[in-house]
């Protein structure tokens, strides 16, 4: 008896990992991987780090060698995005007009850059960074620029700023919040990263918003801020966050709430359709309610779990419950985060930020919910081990080296 076909829509980390894990699980049926981009699946983290810095090539970013797909009998469809799902007859319509039948469908749609909602956002020198094509365009513009303005001080914005500053460019970062990466890290880590960037010549402006990007000198721009200042720039990078890709799911009538809603098995309300990665809102034991995460770890782990669940009878499925963890590389420093620290009400710092090696442990009430480690990988490993099953009872990490909470 021939195994049923599985179609995976999305050629990012989550989509590729789902296809690979299905084969690892021994699934022998047809597997089709639909990629809207013309490039085969590639790593995104290096795009804002090593690739921009010229430390790796396009080939280095590939997730698998070209011969992986035929060897694993994965039908790779490049440059032909899915445009519609017909749940009634279980088919996916591609832009080319091709129709793909499925017994099970996995949506690994990822996310897209949030548009910069100001006049002048469509100028050719205003770029975002999400895809390989974006990274190529940005790297080319960096080589011809002297002054760069980065709008948004999240992970991507600061990584781009680090790459540009390391190349000797004049960099200004504009952030509407009162500190950098305010949504994801504690004030102590924000303060450390601010000092790190300013020490490398980056000007960081917080509590400011961009009113417009105006054409200035030939080939240049002026970024007009809410306080009236205008900053000259040869290149403007919009790094104001991302939005989950949900249009395909919405068209199909699936529930969407800041992402495609799935249950603890990563299945939508339609038992034939799973969803994984950046596009998904899911329940987790590591925080209350539904959460949507943007990380390689989450995309990879969800893909592996979804593939395992697709390869067994429904009664044998296992809930997804992996601990979220994240990282960012900026200059020579590495910040690693274990758990979901949003909503903490107190912190404990171990080590001295002045030495460039410390960890911040985040608590909510009487529970440790996460840890942020700066250049202390052993602390990160220990925190992940401790938090793997969810928040744990509060305890001082190293009382003898504890700093002010």
C-alpha cells in the first residue's frame, strides 16, 4: 500500500526540517516541498551577521547540498508559491496553476518584514532584511555607503548595525522604546548592548520615532525624527519587526490569532493540516496562553515534532513542549536566552557586566522563568537544563556573586 502524500508549504528552516525529519522517521510516501523563493532552503541567521560582514557566501547558507533532495526523494518546487488551499478536495494550488493533492498538509509559511509606515518608505535606498535577495541587495548597498540609519533596535537591527559599524560605516540606530531589544531582554542586557554599540561608534537614539524618509543629496536621504532632527543617510534599514504569513491559512478558513492557531500537537482545527515555525501561535507549558516565536530553534524543534506526529497514528502523537531558546551575535559578543522572560517581575544578576561576562535570571513571583547569558555559555546550558520542563521554584543562582536585583 502506497503511503499518502504530504505537501509542505514553505521553504525555510521549518519546511526543510519537516521534510528531512519525515524521511528520518521512515516515512516513505511522496513528500513535496513548495518554496516561493527561487533559492533552495537556506539559513536566515547568517544573513544579518556573517553574510553582511562578508564572512560567508551564498553557498555557505544552504541548509542542504543540492543532491540531498533527489537522494531523499523530496520533490522540491522552487519559485512557485502556493496561492490557495482547497480543503474540500485536499489540494494546493500553485502560482503556476499546478495542483498538488495532499493527505496531510504542513504550513511552514514563516514571516515577512513589518512595513515601515512613514512617507518615503518606498525609496530605493530603504531596505528590509528577510530573504537571501534582501541580504544580497543590502550587502551591495553597504559597500557603497558611508552613513547608515537603522530603524529599530531589535535583534536584526542591532546585528545589521554591528556589521555596518565593523565595516567602518557611520551608523545611527533609532528606537521608539526607551531601550534596545526592550521586548526580549532585561534592562541589564539592554544597557550592556547599548554600551557595546556606542563603544563601537554607533549612535543609539531611543524614545524617538521616524516621521519620514526624505530624498536629500543625490543618492542620499534624510531621516526625519519625531523630535525634529534630520539624520543624513546613504542607506536606511527598516528593522521594525515581522508579521506572520497567514494569508493562505485565512483564505482556507483556518483560525488565526497572531499566527496560525494550532493545538499542542501542532495541528490546526483541520486534522489534515499542521503548521510549524514563525507563522504559528501555539500553547506551551513555558508560558500562559498562546505564543508565537521567531527562532531557528523553535522552527527546527516544531518541524521535528510535527514530522514525528505525522508518521504515527493519531493516538500515538506526542505534544510539543520544547524549551524556547534564542541567541544573537554582535561584534565578538554572544547573548543567549533560555525560556520566555517576558512578564518577569524581578531579576538576579550573576557576574559583572563590566567584565563582559554575566547572566541575568528572570523570575515571576516564586518561579524562575528564564535566563539571559552574555558570553557565559555554561550558564546558558545550565539554565536550559533547569527550565526544560517549564518554570521552576525560585532559588538564588550564586548568592556569593549576586548583584543588585
